[in-house]
C-alpha cells in the first residue's frame, strides 16, 4: 500500500436520507468536509435538516429531483429534473441566509443521458458489441441546460488519471468520481463484483486494482497505488447507515487527506 498522503474529495450521493443529520454530525465531529449531492424530492421532505447542514459548512449539490436514469427519460423531463432541484437548493440556501457559491451537479448512476446508461469509461474510439456509440446531440442538450443554469465543474488539475481525461469526464459540466466505495452493492440480490457485505466493502477499499462499474479502466495505477487525488463516491442510503460510519472510520485510517474543493 502506498504511504503517500493523497488528497481526497468526499462526495455523498442520494441525500438527504432518514439519518442525514446523524451523518452530517459524524463528519463534522471529525472535521471532514463533504459535498452532498441531493435528490430534490428528499430535500422537500427534510428542508430544516439540509439548512442545518449548510450552517455546518457542507455543500449541497444537485442530484436530480427523482433520481432517474437520464438515458431513459425525455429531454424535457431531464431539464425539469435538474431545474426543479436547482430551485429547491436556491431556496434552502436563501433560508439558511448563506450564499450559494457553487452550482454542482451529478447524474444519478453517472448516466449523462447519452444512451450509455453510465457506462462511460471505454475509449470513445471503440464501439464494440459491449459499448454503444453515445448520442452526443442528446448529451449536449443536457450539458447546455446545466451551463445555462450556471453549473460548473472544478478543473481538478490534481487528478492525474488519463482514463478520466481521455474519456472526457473533466470536459463536461457534471461531476463523476474516481473511486466508488460501492456500499450500495450490498443491497442488490446479486451484489456487483461480489460486494455483498461490510467486510467486502472494507476489503475493496484496500484493493490494489478495484473494478469500476463504469467500464474498463486503463492499466495505469489507481486508488491507493496512485499519487493522484481522488473523488470518492459514498451514499446516504438508509439501509447502509451503519456501514457509513465504519467506512468513514476506515478512510481516516488510510494515508489520505480529506479536503474541501476550492
């Protein structure tokens, strides 16, 4: 395992869940910054808790209104999913009396609405049976909508993965990730990559070459074997709440520095 202390940006999808406030406090008590990509219809249910998270310094970002696969909905529906949640986030920041400095968005399942359903890592030059050609016109319509609403993505110049660059994941406005904790897989009937319980989740964190659900990665060194900074993906799901705390504890044991995005 690498002994280099590398930067990590912690992103948490599907918030705010039933135990959102507890998770916010757990992070705050340990001085861990995080970005919560929130679902609009859940914000409506827990506005006061989201406002409290803003007061505690956490960034609230957009993760759509109902968490659909964007490749499976119309363009008008896609725009509505983004805009409705954008308005709700404006409202909670206004209620908190805190300036909303960032407009950041992540697609549910990493699905950009281009027909690939989130399977984005193979080289765009290769369109074999296992990889369909993306619908760039459709994708660009959604990207333009994000741009028109004022959404941006940080440059992430400290993230050195060629895979992320060559597949254009830093060219678009939406956020992707470099390492998925995959605790969500424990909820599946047939857990992806065999990640079936907490032990498998924690073991994955220590793997030298963890598999990626978005497609085939290159042969470059990744995760703990790499000097690159990381965007880590975790989730605020009710069913994996107890895992959440143990995962955070494990991350704190590793040679990582969990940082704010500036």
